[in-house]
């Protein structure tokens, strides 16, 4: 955690000592009364939190949050629903890299049960976004959509984006070679078992270029970090 | 597991049913007597294993391993020792990407205890290399060195490599901009708490360019996949 994030309504109340952020402030950051730490409001401003009082069951914090935070990068990530452990990493890492949206889609070769995992039904997924943003010293969370089909998802995405899908079998170039200077990007990564013929047709009909990350099959979460990094490296990490 | 890997001497004996590879062959790949699967010898040839007989406690496999396997890519990764959970991911992901060596160094801001974790003392680390190679459909493991200092490590590395260190604070360019066409690369990534002044001096005196992956601080394992991917994307993923 490089910044401690709070929901907008949380900053009006003391922070319970049982909250893991209270433990982080006292035990990891070792802050005492009068000390400050980096703080922010989820999807809002950032600045400092000052530890004003340590009560028996809660911390009283005085917030000074005046800094605007940068928007996420213009990258929309579409990725096949996978095992919860894989999706946790994707939520955390894609957020820390700074994509503006993540769409976890159902795919023809994915397990339908993935969409009903506790990760999605309990709201746990949002904690991984907050963790990724806090790692990146940002307050901004990407928009997340869960369980729609490839076609439904593509139809809602910005048509002016450069559209690239990763495909180990039908790639016509490397991701690097498929990139052109443009304003925004959509990167589509399939389920672990790959795309079906029907899905490939949807992608091609929707203007996606099929690209690869070398010949070695990568885990989905590795391909996400790899693909998003190559796009950001060529467009915004100047 | 996209290929099942065996130590050289294992292929002369039946595979115990208690071995997790036996479970994978029978239950995940659903192979029966007469069926084949992709197999390889660690750091050796690959080809097919044919399930010849299922005994009470073991599988008898007939190996046909005649295909040469490609060497890893000419990338040496130097990374600060971190928490075991972080290092497990780095071992797996850097191997799946195909680096030729990984040097886990002690750093001035790293915990000295990291080098004595069970990950390193029990030989568990090698299992993560095998898992990474099997994911990438390769038999080749990178060379791994553990617990040496930055200076000791640099002195042993190829001097003709393009030397780049990631540094959020003293970077003079992005990693992308620091890359030039060359034969081999050394990528140096610090501990989670960053480099000290002394370490920065060692890096600069040894010809390392200081580069960044944008302004957002990334977890070490994310920076490894990101940095290695950008290097491979520019050099070998054609």
C-alpha cells in the first residue's frame, strides 16, 4: 500500500481499529499521534491523513485531500473469465498498471461456473482493485464488467480504439508490430483454452487484429501484464 | 502444464501414482493406456510419452523424445530478494517468458532473512522453474543464483549486454527509450524499497542506464513481467 484509500463517506467517521488500514497505519507505517500518511478517496482526490487521536477502538484522522489524481490510461482490457485465483491477479495488476476498464467475459471454452465464484458474488473483486490502485499511488479504479459475452462487450466499447486480440494460433504479427500511434486501445485476451472459431470470427468482423507475444504460451495473468505493458510502453511511458 | 517434464534419470523408471504428474496425466489430460502426451527431459529434448501400462502403484511410460528445444532468450534478470511469495511468482513468470538467468540478490534495503526462507533452503525454488518452463512448452530452465550482492553479481555478467536498471526516482528515460538493438540484455530490478545511493553508484559505475516503467510504482513481480516483456517484444517476438 503506497497510499491508503477510503470510501467517500468513510472520511467523516473514525476508523475502527479492527480495520486492516488501521493496523497498517500503526504497525507497518508506524505512525503515532501527530504523524501523517498518504491518503486518498477512492476515485477522488488524494493528499494526507493526519493521525489526530488513538482511541480504545478507533483512530481519529484529519484529512487534507486537495490533489487531483490522474485519470487511468485509455486502455480497455477484455479478458476471458478464468479461475478466481487468476482473476484476482488480473484485477490487482491491471489496476496497478492503470487500465481504464476490465471486462471479464464468458467464453465458449471457459467454465460457466467461473462467473458465480465468491470472488464475484461477495464483492471481493473490488478489494483487489483498491489494492492495485493503492500500490500504484492512485485513487482511480477501472470500470469492471463481469460475465457478458464477447460480442455484447465489443459492441459497447469505443469503436475508434485500436483493436487487438491475442491469439497464439492465428496471429498475423507480434503485438509490437500491430501497434500504431493512436489515442486508445482495446486488448482482448481469451480464456486459458483459447478462442473458438466462432469467437475468432466475431473478433475479425469487429476489426480486431490478431497478434502474439512470442511462441511460448503464457498464463493469462502473465499475458495481461505483458500485453498491457507493451501498449503503455509505446504510448504513455515516455 | 503444457508439457510434462522429467528429470533425466526418471525416464528409466515407472512413475509413482502418488507423483502429481501421474495425477495430471490420468485426471487432467484423461489419458488411458495407449494414449500419448507431450513430454520432455528438463534441459533436454522433448517429444511424446505414451502410457503403456497402469499398474497398482505406478505408470509405465514409453518415451519418444527426439525434438531439440530452443535455448532461452539472451536476457539476464537481476532482482532484489523479496518475500517468498513474490519470488515464487518471479521464478515462475520469468521462466515462462524465457530469460536465461535469474539472480536474486541481497540489497541494502531488503530483509536479510529473505535468503534463508524455506523457498530457497528446501529446493522448492526449482519446482517453480519447472512449472514456468512447462507452461511455456519448453524444457529449458534458467540458471539461478541466490543471495549474492549486486556488485558480485554484476561482475560475473556478460559485459557486452545492454545494461538497464529500473529506478522510479533516478530514471533518465523510459525502458522503451533505453533499448537499442543488441544481442543481449541485463535487466536489474531492486527490492521493494528501492535502491540506496551506494547501489545506484555501483549500477552507474558498471554502465547501467536508469530507466522507468511509467510513474506508477509497480509490485516487483509486475515490474519483472513488464520489463522482460518490453525487452522481448523489441528483440525476439517478431
